[in-house]
C-alpha cells in the first residue's frame, strides 16, 4: 500500500507545489510520512465532523482543499480550534494532506471543474496568478435564468447577485474568495463573474462597472473539485479505498421571508 509521502508526491503531480501562493500552506501537514494508507477521506475542509467521520470509517488519511493549519501555530492544544483539530487527527491516527491554491490553479483543478460545470466552452485563464477561468457559453442567457442554473448546478443554499443590464455570455469564474479579480474579469471582456465572498460595495458598483456579479458561495464553488481528486487517487492507487466526506456540507444558511 502507498505511504502518506507517496500520496503527497502524487498529488503534487496533479497540483504542483510551485503553483501555490507564497502565503499558502500546502502538502503534508499532519501525521507520519512513512505510514501506509489503505483508506482516504476527501473533503473541502477538515472540520470536527469530518475528522470523526474519518475515525468511524477507519481512514488513515484525509485529503482536503483548505489547509487544516493555515496561520502560524505557536502551540497545539485544545484551547483553539486549529490546535483541537490537529490533536484529534493525531489521537485518531490520521494524517492530513492539503492542496489549496495550487489546486485552484492546476489544470483540471477547482476553476476548470467549475467552468465546465457552468457550461463555459474552451475555458482559459484571465489572471496573472493563474487563478480563475473565463470563456463563452454556447449561447447568451438572461441573468435570472443563469442565476437559477448556477444555483441548481452547484446545489447552493442561496445565491447573491447584482445585474449590470447585460445578457450572460462571456463568463469568468473564480472558485472561493476571488472577488479581487473582478477588474481582471472586466479587462478580459467578461460580462459576468461567478465567484464567492463578494463585498457589499462590489455589488453596489457592479452596474457602473458593467459586469453582472454572482456570488454562489465559497463551499459550492469549490466542493466540486473533490470528485476529480478522488478519481485521480483511485486511478493512481487502485488498491486504495477512497470516498468523499458525507458529513461536510455548506455551513451558511439563508433565511428568506415567506419561505
């Protein structure tokens, strides 16, 4: 059976380490590198529920998108959320590998998967960092119809959007918090930008800037990548048992008057 280190090396072929942003923390973060792995749980985040699910299933390794250790840790105790999660991983005999901004940029990664899901033909990059994809739909669509399509396709709990009075045709996508690339999407000739975690003022300015904005949520715009990661691991290591977390779901709920 492959070791944690061998699985990390393979995942860096899928999403090269050098593609990660300087501030990021990717790769093998918790556990023993030489431990053999039989079961892998794949999830967008490593939460308490995901860890307990992995322990119950008898997993050896969790592969996630978001790093379980992000900022500098001066201690590992149960007095903070990150420390508590790391302790529970260790107590449960689990290792952790996290592929973050390198998987955002990688060919076949977060943004390619998102672009394909939303019907963008021949997606290409539009930022200097390699984050995001853009391209054209098969035919123009009216904004409310496209918003409904995005919501259903990504299984969103709710979608925030603002229109610029334009049909939807040339679309940019940025999985997760990619609002900083709004101007790059405009420069690339896009009429619509689908991303997450947009600010109030970005919505207020959308019409003046001439771009439709769709905030489909951080989890829905990135969780799609778990499927390709699972497929990669199963193909590369046929004897591995790999499954997606069933416990990890969208954390944000929406209240709508009248519902």
